[in-house]
C-alpha cells in the first residue's frame, strides 16, 4: 500500500517507495562520477564523495525545487583544476567557500530571474552538448591503464564490458514495459551486480577507480593567509565557479520545470547552492552544483519530491562509513549503461525535427552552443556566447523594423509617424528617415507607435532637433509615453527639450 506525506513547504503527495528507490539509484550513479572528477582534478577521492553528500543534502532540503539533484559536478570542478595545480587544496577550499558567498548574494538580490533571458536555441544547444559530454565521458570507462598510459580494452575484457553495458541498457529500456513499480535503472544495476558476483566475472569495478571508505566530513578551516593578495588569487576562480554552478543549476531547474509542469524558485536555489558550497569549503568538499544527469535519473525513476535527494545523500554517507567494501565491487559497466541511457534521454531529439523550421541564426546559435559545450566543457561560456549572439540578432532585426509614415497636413506642417522601437540599433535608420533641408518650417514627429528606450535614442532625437534648428526650422515631438518623457527630462543636460513646447500637440516638457 502506498504511503504519502507532505515534505517541507511543497504541498504534494510523496510516494515513500518511489522516492527511496529513486534516491538509492541516484546515489549509485553519483559515486563513480564524483570520484572520477575528484581524481581528475587531483583531489583526494573522498573530497568528491563529501561534496556529493553535502551538496545533495543541503539542496534537497532547502533548494529551489523538488526532484533536482546536486553533487560534486564536473562543470564546477573543472574550474578549480588550475587553482589546485598552482596553489594547492587549501586554496581550493577557500575558493569554494567564497563561491558560496557569491551565490547567496545573487539569490538575496533576486538575480536568478535573469535565466529567463536564455533563448530556446541556447537551451537546445546546452542540453544537447551536455548529453554528448555525458555519453563521451562513459567511453573513458572502456579504457584501462597500461604502463601509465590509457588504452582501450581489447579481447575478453572488452567483450565482457560491452555485453554488461548492453544488458543494462536492455533492462532500462524494456523493464518499464513490464512494470514501473521499481526504477528500471536500479534493477539493472542489481541484476548486473548479481551476475558478476554469481559467476565470478572479471570486469572493471568501482574499486578500480578509488577507495571510498572513510568517516564523517571533518571540519576544516582552509589554511590560507587572510590578505588582499590571497583574495586576488581565489576571487576569479570563485566568481567563475559561482557563475558556472548557477548557470547549470538554473538551466537544470528550467528543464525540470518543463518536464514536470511545475515551477521552481531560482533565487531559492541560488541561496541553497551557496550555503552548500560554504559548507563544502569548511568540511573538506570540492563543491558542486545541480547535476543534470543525476536529476534526469531521479525523474525517470519517478521522483517528484525532496525525499529522493535526501535519501541519495544519506546513502552516500552510509556507504562512506559502512558500505564501501560492497559498493566498491559494483561493476562499472552497470553504471555506464545507466548513464548512457541518461545521455540519450537528455538529448533534445525534437531539435532535429524542427531544425528545418528554425531561422538560420537560431540554428547557428544551437550548433555553436553545443560545440562550445562539448569542446571546452565550459557551460557558462557556451550559454553566455549563445545569449550574446541571440541578443545581437534580435537587436539587428528590431533595428530594421523602424519605419516612418510621412504626410503634410492642410496647414503645411509635415508629419513623421514613427513605427518601431528607437534604440541604439535603430538610431542610424531613424536619422535617415528625415529630409531636413526640403521639409517645411514646421515638423511633427509622432511617437504614438514607437518608443524611446535608451541613451542612444535620446542622443538621436537631440541630434535631429539640432539639424532642424541649424536651418531655422521648428520640430515638435508628439505622443511620447510617460516613461519616454521622463527619460528626456532626466537627460535635459543632453537634449534641448524646450523646443517641444507647443500647445497644439500637448507634448511640452514640464
């Protein structure tokens, strides 16, 4: 019989069994990934597991939405590799804690909302690039170390690894067609584990990556000199780590919102991430952020609440304390199979179906963001470049929309009715619409269907009035909105607004 309860502030029914099984599945997939990234960065292996436990627990309880899973993610760890090599682990802990402070400030000032500025093509490129990274990272498990070099498996080890991965994928695909009572990925891991143990199959296990046995995360104040010089060293890394973590986290939050039809809180997620990273800095963790792969594992297992994330993080701690000898025997092939299915599920296949219907510039942005994500593994840079290009394209397209309808009334006054926004991108075209020398002595510029939006627009209006003034002609501005008039009033040192005084058109500046 299903048991339900309300967890914290989210009013929803939660299925005990589904959440616990999903949490255990997530824990199994987080362990090898956290270990791999810790070793890649040159950290002690337990630093990665402590990060998975701390990030997972804090964000599961206090994060911006149920269902999201955080841990020692590669996106943030990659940022810290250079700092580790140049200054050592103590500076890494300090940078992680400082990144947490930055993230809290971003959340407190409610800056998380700016994730709304990320266009859909950028989202497609980000997700597709991330899916490719997840898939490519699994191929590394088909290699082994020989004489200090990484080489591909061959012969029986390769056939065994491939067969076990294929079995895992088959179970994940076909079991849901039979029953959805338990997560297919967890069943696949257990079945492959049982086969390897029962038949004594020689294959790569978690123990081949690193030992995961240890104690509680120890409290540790980073052993650094508190000085301006130290701040200069760690601040750039902290800022980049905070940005990468929030970018990946908020994009993941948006993705989960779309998948579940619910709404999370970006600012709350920023604060939760920041708190978790501060704790990482003082409890021997490498920091992290939401992990899209594990989040998708969690959602595909049926989780929609916070309990699964809590279970996953506590399971990792229990494994560190007591279960390491068993978990170290888990076949890597089972975990690789699960992650390959996650990569397939992550990829936005719909982007292929609609690509021929997308504008060319959106296709370019999608492919560029995906390429940068895959090649540089820098999610924040990929998204930033995508947003900048999309914004420039939008500005260019908007600039081309400004038009002017011209006519002369029965009093001999020439009217210019402006259509479209007047901003930095459209000021040149705006200026070209006017025939200053051939116009009559009185001109009206009507902004009923337009809007003055920025300082460049104000300057364009000012230059236009100066051009008419030089030839002794009078110009009136008509139908300016209240905010446009305020802009002009605020810029009265730049623009000579007394020329707008005209009782007929009621546009005088007070």
